[in-house]
C-alpha cells in the first residue's frame, strides 16, 4: 500500500489500479483538498452565477396509484416528452426494498479493498465490474465516484458472481421494479399509439437490465468536480433510487437552465434514455443530467438501466414510419451503441449522434 505521503502521480495507481477508489482517498489517505486529476475545467463546471438553476418541484411527481387513469397516463407521457425526467410515488415497490438496497450499497463499499478489488474490470466477468470514475483512460478530468456495475444475465450467474454484500438486495430491487417498468412501458407505448407490446418490443424496450451501485464519498471541493459528468443514459428507461441527500441535476425544458431533482421519500426517479428516444423517433426525450458529491456526507444512488438486449437492432418503430414520420435515427445494433458509449468519456448528449440519420 502507498504511504500517507501520496503524491499526485500515485493517485491513479492507488485509486484505479489498486482499487481503493476515491473512498480510499478520503478514508485512508485523509486528503483535505481535491487532487488535480479531479478538477474539471472551469467552463464545464456548474456555476451558480452563469448556469441558471431552478429549485425544487419543477420535475413532475406522479402518483401511480391515482384512480384517474386517463390523467395519470397523460402525465407520464407528457413528462417523458417534455422533461425526460419525472419522479413516481405509490409505485408498488415496498419501502423496505428501497431501504435495504441503500444499506447494501454502503455495505459493499465499506468492505476492505481486498474484497472490492475482486470485482475490478477484467478479473471476474465483463458483467460484474467495480471501479472508479466512468472511463478513466479517456477522461480529461476524473469523476468523484466509485461504482459497482452488475448486468443481469441469469439467476445462476448472479448467484455465483455477484458480491454477497449486495446480491440479494440487488435481485430484490430488480424483481420488485419489474411490474412498474412494464406498466410505464405500456403507458408510453399507448402514447405513441402502440397498443400491444409483443415479444420483439419486449426485447427492445426491456430485454436487459443493469444495476449500478454509485458511491460518492464526501468530497473536499465538490464545486470543482462532478460525481457523474453531464450525460444522457443509453437505456430505454432508467429507474433511479437516490439518497436522501440531493445532488442530481437535469437540463430543464428550456434547454438553457438546470433543475435539481430533490429527494422525495419513497419515490423513484424515472428518466428516458437514448434508446427510447430513438425507438420513439424523438417523441420521448433523453435528457442530460449530472450528479455532485456532498462536502459533508457520503451519497449513494442505485440506478437500474432498462435496455434492449445487445443483439437488438434499434431504430424508430415501424408503426411510426408507416404513419408517415421521417426517421430521425438509423437502425443500429445495440451492442455497437453500448460500445460507443463505454469507449468514450461522458459528453452531454453526444452519444445519440451515433444513431442520427
Ligand atoms: O447519482 C445520481 O443521482 C445519478 C446517477 C447517474 O446519473 C448515473 O449513474 O448515470
């Protein structure tokens, strides 16, 4: 292990290669200032004076138990069209499942490095990876985040490869959100005039799932860095459980300002991803968002990325083109879309250019 006199050059070795993560910088190295690798250029940072920030309650909060089905469906489709982001309450996922998954996130990251590093990239499986920042080899400035990424392939694989510290909770969260995911997809498809989700559409809309455990340790200078840089997700929908500490921001309707997404007890944050923007031929919008760490407290979040399978070819639904819509996106093999996303640093909404006509 490196000594306490950790110099800048050794930080990557300590954080990335030895697997201590940014959590190790705080807990073991007890750093008091942000290492230069994590300082983002001033023009990219969020500046309260130049980037307009809208506070609280801009993003719709939708009660999924509302008896007025027509109004409920209209609200979901409008939110997906205009905001790309919304929160849902009374969604049917028990509160204890949400609390347990948060506790499991802390449990995993609080383990010693010897345990966490077993899951580092290239060690076990490409479907199970622990690491720090999004794509450290490609990034000009690193993200203040450690993460565990678990792509669900089968129950057997999960049983044998997923870490015991969070395996059961991850599986429970995935299973408990199945019903609400299906319901949201049905509503969103009706909004496109598509009344049946057949086998092919099931695969395109929700054929695969990846769950991430994000851990943002408290950060000495959160204003100089990002927990997650500006990006849109590649999913159809993302179902995000966020901590009771705010830190998530999304681009507003006007495209000029940003809005915070305040934590709401028991709520899940839903956002449209690029795949749904492409399938809906631009009707539903994936939206740029980013997250910051907190100066005084650790923050965790647990997104489930609902996606097509890597073998699926995504493009605007035939029903929309048969109705005369001009395709805005070409047909793309989803595994190519994933590769392009993972092999580049996060850069706002640039990923979707890969599929533009
Ligand atoms: O931590 C958050 O609230 C957002 C996380 C996120 O955007 C991501 O993991 O892609």
